[in-house]
């Protein structure tokens, strides 16, 4: 099974329990990470915003609430995750949900002022191609915001982080949700993901500038914020 099919199968399987398990696994830190990230984002009414790998729609909703006059699109590969999201966004007239592939976004060049992706980049089959797609669909001056799990720099913290995600978390998920094998993927994808400097370099090579890194909870997660230069259109 290729990575793309594997990821779609996993997230379709865990969609009903995803929100509950996300809170438990991260000790609800994912909310704090998003809140801190949102303080660095100046979304305004009239902006076009794309939330890639939107999952069950938490960040999509937060973006829509920050600027009720903005148009927010949530895109995800998993139809089951989107079904959960649909039930949560019914009262938001400025949210549009769409099933689509982050590797081949169904939008014209230079379409969005902001593009967010939360805990989704590590699940994609080609990080570089995805970041290049993000660059393509952002308007000149547009902002890319990547929130993702990360490798702690401190050896002791990293050892504890690795033990938790590799040993404790899959067993905990098995007991609570009956999904041990699916949640082993979280460890696999986190363990093989880029370091903070590696992701910063990839984003820079794609053409983005002024890359800022926010490290969260002893380096176990990080936000990368970057800008598409004014005067640049479409792909690099």
C-alpha cells in the first residue's frame, strides 16, 4: 500500500474518535499550539484562506471565527474526516469544505492570502512537492503557516517524547479507541519527519522568505510561518 492510500485508509478509520483522541494524546496541547500560532496571523475580512488537511475542521473554524468576513476553504483527502467536519461547520456561512489532494490542489495560481496546514504535512508522500503547491496557490505577499509535530532538540526530552509516542500512545489508543495499529502511524510519521531547520530550508528553497519558527512544548511541535514575496506569481 502506498503512503497516500495508507493515510487515507487510516484517517477514514479513525475519524469518529479523532477529536477525542487528539485531546488525550497531546494532553490538549494542540489547542494551545494553534492559539499561539493564531496570534501571529493577521487574517482579515475579505481574505481568501485555505486550510489544507483540515481534518475535522478545528483550525478551519478558528480561522473563520477570527475573520467572519473572510472566505475559508477546508480541504482534506479523507471523506470520513470531512463528514465529521461538516457537522461542526453548519453554522458558518464563510466556510466551504472540499475533498481534494494536497499534492495537486484544485485551485488557480495566486488564489489565497493564507494557507494553513496543521499536523498534515508529515502525512503527505512528498513534502517538497506539497510545499511547492502551497507556494503556487498563494497570492504574492501570501502567508504559509505549517503547524507540525517536531523532534525536540534536548536529548532527554527527545528520549521521553520517543518513548511516549512509540510505546505508550499506541497502547493507550488501543485501550480507548481500539485502534492500536492506526495510531502507530502517528509515531512512524512523526519519527521520520523533517527537523525544524530541515523544514525551514525546504520552505526557503521553494521560494518563501522571512521564515519564522515558533517552538512549542519543549520542541515537541513547531510552527513555521513564511511569506511568498511580492511580485512573485504562480510557481517558482
